[in-house]
C-alpha cells in the first residue's frame, strides 16, 4: 500500500532528474521526514499534527519548485517499446 505517497515518488523522480541514484537519494531525503514526524508527536510539541503530516509533501513541493526547471524527461518517454 502506498498510503498516498505516489506524489512523493513522482517528485523524487523529477528531483533526481530522471536518474536512478539521485532519485534514490531524493526518496531517502523525503523518507527522513517520517521519523521526524513520529518524534515530534512523541515529544508533544506545539506544532499542529496536521502540519507534521503535511511536512513530507511540503518538502517535495519546495524541492520541485526549486529544481524542476533542470529536469528534462527522456526523449523516448511515451513511445511504445518495439524490439529491434
């Protein structure tokens, strides 16, 4: 179950400029926010719970707004695969 994290996967792909290892690094960056979310809930901070839940998505939107201009899609995207 993806729990609605498909947007984060797409953001990681764009943030990683359509390359494997930068996309993995972006996934790790986005996933590091989840333990922070749990830690903040345990510490009973004054930060609203809804804001903590939205934090990975806010980080993804911020990353996309900053770096999306550099990401160019592969030239063969959208073409059907034809074995030569």
